[in-house]
């Protein structure tokens, strides 16, 4: 729009310029317009994936925090959708948080922790000081299995 108005002003000022000059001027205005549009597109789409910019050790720390968040949520018998609604974030954001995405705001992480375990702090999450986590770990421990009885073996025998 701006380029077109500049072109119209130039045309009014130079009514007597030749057709060749007008064409050249129009071409230059279009070229400037396309360059401006291209630059605006480039600058508007400059999303940076934080996991690619951060050092590997920090990415691993974010993944560890995400795993602990997921384990805490599972230990509290809560779905991602329920936790996300309580925290006021989308389920996709909760998924990204549990996968260790470094591009999320710290406030979102703290709200997510508060939604899962209201009395828990980030420090307690990092230290894994939650009775629900201890109960989950106890349930995950390998238990001794007994051998199958003859009756159970006969049922399984095809």
C-alpha cells in the first residue's frame, strides 16, 4: 500500500516522463515491496527451539524434570488433561513439559506442580520427597513370582 502511494505521487510529479522510465520506476517499487514483504516474513517466523540452543547437560536436566513431573502425576492418579485443566494450560503444553521442552515458561511449570501436588515446591520435586512417589516406586519393584500349579499349566497347554 505504501509503495503504491509513493509510486502514484511520483507519477503525478513526473507526468512527462517516458513510458520506459515509468516502467522502470514501477519495477523498482515492486522490487522494494517484495523485499520488505520477505523481510517481514523472515522476522515474524523466528521461533527458536530452545532444546537445540541449550547445552546438552541442560537439556538432560529439563528431561529429568519432565520425567519427575510425569511420575508425580501418575503417582497421584491424574491424567495429563486433568492436570493441565487445573494448571490453566493446554494438554499439549503439559505433554511438552513432561517431555522436557526447555521453551516453556517457569510459571507454567510451577502452576503444573501446584495443580498436581498443591503443597509441593519445585525443590521438593527435584528431591523426590513425596509419599505418593515412594508408593509408586514400591509398587514398581519386581516381586517374586510363584510357579504355576499343574491346573494352571493344563489351562495354558494348547
